[in-house]
C-alpha cells in the first residue's frame, strides 16, 4: 500500500494566498519594466541643473518604491522565515514604507494640480487639506496592521488586525485625494476645448489624463477589496491582494506625470494647450539655402540652426519668424529645446494678384542638400537621380 507524501507548507498554499503570490509576481514585473523603461528619461532629468520639488519627489519615488516592494517580496516568498521571531518583527515595515510612498506620491499630485490651476487658493487648500488628513490617517492605521498568521515557510505578509475592514481607511483617504486630482485634471482639460478643440483621445494623451485615471482606478479597486471581500479565516490575506499593485502603479504613474510636465518643473510646471512640451525638431543632418530673387540682391545662406536663431531674434528673411511646434512631437520636461519648424515664403496662387497690379512679387526658391545618410533608401535613390531643384 502506497502512502502519499504531504506537500511542504511552502507549496501547500490556500487559494487566496496562492493568488496573492501570483499577483505579487505581476507587481514586481510591472515595477521592473517601468524601472527599465524610465531609465533613459531619468538620466536626462538628472542632468538638469535645478532641483525643484517635483524632481526631488521623482527620484525619491524611484528609489523608495524599489526599497519597499523588493524587500517585502523577499520576505513574502522566503521559505526559511519563521512566523514567531521573524514575521512578528518584520510586519511594521510594509505599512510604514507604503504610507511614506503614498505621501510622496500625493505630494506630487498636490503640487501639480495646484500648478495647472495657477496656484489658485481654493484648489491648493483642498489638495493640502486632503494631504494632511491622509498623513494623519495612514500614520494611525499603521498601528492596526499585524502579520498574517501563515504557516512557517509560507512567508511574511502584513494585513489588517483581525481582518477588520475599517483599517481600509488607510487606503480610502489617498483614493479620495487621487479621485479629486483626477477630477480637477479632467475639468481643467475640458476648459481648453473651446480655444483648442481636440478629440477625447488626443486630449487624454496631451494632459496625461490616462495616468491620473489609472492611479484612481487601481486605488479604488484596492479599497473595494478591503471593505467588500470576506476572508475565510484569520490567515486569509484576501483583503490585501491588490495592495502591492496599487502601491507600485501609484508610484510609477506619478513618476510619469512628473516626466510629462511641459517646460520647467519649477513651481509644478505650467499648463499649456499648444502641445506636450518642448521637443526636438530636425537635427543638423540637412542644410537649407534660401535663394531669393528680390531687387537683384543675393540672399544669404542659412543652415537650420541659423534660421532658428534668426527667427527667434526677428532678423531673418520675410516669413521666417513664423514658427509652430507639432502637437504630437515627443516633448517633456526632460527634453532640451532644439529646432522648430520654419515657414519660408514660397510662391502661391496669391502671387497672380500682385502680377496683375504691376507689382513685382519676389519668389524664393529653396534648395536642400542632404549631407547625411538616412534610412529612407528609396527616397534617397530617387533624390540622387533627379536632384532637388528650386
């Protein structure tokens, strides 16, 4: 007669605990991916000289979210920790670190929302009031967390004392703040539609409304788990299943909001409806020479950088001083200003009016010489055969 060997406690997991471990793996994957993707932009931001509050909060969130959830993950997946000596001493780490993380993210929201409303007293007072309440409530609630009573080898995880639902106010107040932040951001964006009509999709991307919405939604789901889900026993961690994902997404989405600020980060940045910040235009791979036929004078030759400089000073050829930035160029607070579009005066259908009136209308030809190989092979082959003629 064969006897079955029982599984060790580290593998014999209750359904809700197993689900939470899988969900925590997803959380660490999201954290790793965002850390990798945001690294180049973090490097660019670090090269800027000034250190406004939003920049300091960005780097604090980047370091603190890793410190919080990587250490928590190690203890959660460890099979060697014991409940009585190890988990009993470790449980305060998670709620305290997460409270600090939420406070830093909420502070960034207060600064940014106040800035897009030009630091209006009413808006700033509302946001600061919510931030103060959040700080007090989360600090008090940290004392009502305890280590969930798992078996030795199943890891350490913190949860509400005796699975009491009211401890969920720890997440409720931040959720109210993020909901207010999302509402105010949407309201401010809608106010710009009369001056600059945009489709809802473009409006959402321009003002990062998707980031505000994501933060509010994941925190709302987490609060619902705290107040609605019923645990099956004292060792059931179902109320905290979404906690890790809520903390990580709150931090990473807030970091993206900071990176999406247009212009300088001083005083929370500005709110602009002309695009998503200052971006880079055409690099110096081409040179353009403007050849004018106006009263027998030979026109000067400019490269794109010179045209940009002259247009900013108002000393360029007629029509050069008109510049326009594209809406969908990749622009943010970490990009440095480069060249902008330049509109040159070319002949058009209106020139016939001048010819009929006897006025000599100057015509400007443009010649472009490509000095650098680009990836459009077919275009370059055709350019080599025919050339560019003014």
